C-alpha cells in the first residue's frame, strides 16, 4: 500500500509540474527519465487517482488526457482546513503546537513575552 | 456494605475530590506528576463504580464457585459475606450497571479510536501528495500561507510544518517547536488524551472526567514544553509567533487559556515539586488505584479466613 501511495505522489507531482493535460503515455515518458516504470502501472495509478476524485480525464482521439482536479495550493488548503478547524473530532486526530487563539489573547501573549523570559528581552 | 462504600468513594472522589484537585497549583510545577495524579483520580472513580456494581452482583453469579476454588474457602461463606439487604433485585441492578458501564465506555472509546484512525489515514494520504519531506528537520513541509506546526500520531508519527511556519520562525525557534512535537509522540500523549476524552464523552455528568480532560490537555502541553529540552525563551517565542501567525478571523478560538498558562510558565518557571512531595503523589496514585479493588475483594478475602462450612450440604453440590 505504501508503494502505491508513493507512486500516486510521483504521478500527481508530474501532473502538477506540466500545465496542460497529459496522456498516460506522456506521463510514462516523463517518469522514465528518472525511474523504471511500466505503462500499465502508470495507467492503473491514474485510474486510481481518478476514482479518488483527484484527477479528471478528457477523451482526446483514442486516448484519454488526465489533469489534476485541484491545484497544489487548493489541495494544501483542503488539507490544512482540517488541521486549522476547531471541531471536537479533529482534536483527537492530531496535536497542534498551539491551538487557535483570539486576537485579545494573542496581544496578552505578546505582552508576557516582551516583559521578558528568564530575564531576556524579546527579539 | 462494600458496594455502598465503593459508591460513596466514587461520588466523593468523582465530585468534590476532583474539584479540590482542580483548584491546586502544584500540577503545573511538575506536569509529569500532575498527569499521573489526574489519570489515577479518573481510574480510581471508574474502578470504584465498577467495583460497587460488581460486588452487588456477586451473590447471584455462578462465578462464586470458581472464586471459592481459588481461595480454598466455603462458597456459601463467600456468598454470605457479599449478601446485602437488597437481595436479588439489587444483585440484578448491579449486574446491569456493571454491563452498562463497560459497554458504554467500550463503545465510546472504540468509536473514538476508529474515527481518529480514519482521519489520520486521510491526513497521511494527502500529506503524501502535497508535503515535502525534510529529513534534516525530522518533519514534512506543506506549502501554505498560515503558520502551523502539528504532529500526527501513529506508527510512525509524522510531524508537519507549513511553509509559513518555517518563514516565521528562526531555525532555533523552529527546532524548539519540533522538539515539543517529538515529545508528544515519544510520551504517547495522544493515547492518554484518548482515554480522558472517552471517559468524558461516555460519562459527562461526572465532574472528575470533565475536569481531568481539561487539565490533561494543558498538562500534556506543559510536559511537552519541558520534555523538549529546548531553551524556554525559544519555546515561548515560537509559541507566541505561531499564535500571531494563525488566521485571526476565526470565531471559535479555544487555545487562549492553555497558551497563556504555558507562556507564563515558560517566562517565570515555578519550582518543580521536591522529592518528598513527588513520593506523596506517587503513593497517593498507587493507593487510589488499588483501594477500590481491595474494598471490592475484602469480603471474599475475609471469607477465605473462615475454615468451617455450614453443617448441611448446600443444594446443588
């Protein structure tokens, strides 16, 4: 499973790297520059990604051309929305270094820091 | 008798006892000790409640035969030692209560665990796609304009930083924050918090469980601040900078009290608990954990000391 995850990451990275939609053959040619990979493997990965709603495809002649559904930024945003949210469920999933703070409390934090920690002033 | 004692104990420790501990300040001085104290308090209340239900149910259980074999005592004597005025209805109540307690907690903890695992798995899959591993930091980096650092527990755990966090903090501040996250993973705080959250969710009417969860949330953060082994000034600065760097327009801001307590503590560290007091806390922890079991087993143990059986053979033997 981990292997498959890695391959998906590599294929997505390739799709993001190129502006226009790519066919499976295009992807294979790009990836062959740095690794040994079979055409059928790439096709399987692309179809997996499509079923996970991460890429879309359009027919181009007899082949399909694939493109990512979300940009890299949109993908990061979706990931971080879960993290930055404050739902009760989310709190069990991960541990943030510091949780969401109100602006008033942020000002108070800054005051404490400026007053000095261990006799040192704030930078 | 045992059941009444245990129930009384559970109520005493679970309600005023917990409120009393909540008012003390010493846990912040040595968060490690404080964590043990709150866990022991919660476990003690739970064990006492279970013990009360179990001792009520014991006279009516066929289990007593096996217990007698173990103790080499007369099974009738054991039964008599656990008899109480309520008779069979009370025993049935005990059995039902014990079953409900275990089932409720098991259900809540189980669903919580599954939910956590699913969300973590989703996070990891998406991190694989968008995050850049940075082995030098021991973390992965997500390109994002909001500064945030968090850890994803698991085997192995993952520590995640946003690109904004790396831009906001100096190298040494970043290392302090990452060391804090590593401490969370090393000390398995997520497991501890799962227990506390499950107890509160399963039995929200018990003040001990609600207070324990809130206290443990803060104490695990303070413990990680200490266990990171980083300079306090660096840790405090990283904390404040990341707090400033997170999106300011969120309505539900829950992290204020804990963050303020942490920074105050980092700025002016209170003296850690001295060894005599640490011993006291340790002893109280052990006592709180074994007391319910001892009280529950006491009737059976005293029955074992009786070396006679009633003159007539009981029916069914």
